[in-house]
């Protein structure tokens, strides 16, 4: 017999192919991107930035963009 106050927890299933991912980076990366999407400046050594990867699209595939942390939103 189960205790009446105990509730079952729902499990959350994350599907990474449906959501964009954000990686926090510092300095340039070999995998790219080389420039910031907002200011179009080259990502320099030691600069903090975010790599945003889109979910896979059946027609166009996925893409990766880089945005400096200091660039306005």
C-alpha cells in the first residue's frame, strides 16, 4: 500500500535535436565561428563569447553562430 501523500514524479525527456544549445566559450575556436554575428568583429584570444547551435532542420540542417558576451542583445 502506498502512502497517500507520496506523489509520483514526472520524468522530463529532453530532446536536444529540438532545441538550440548554448556553449560559453573564451577565445577563438577551431570549429568556428570566426566572427561575432552582431558586431562582425573577429573573436580574439581571451574574449568571452557564446556559441549558439540551432536545432537540425530537415531542409537546411543546423548552423552555428558566435556572439560576444559584451555585444548588446
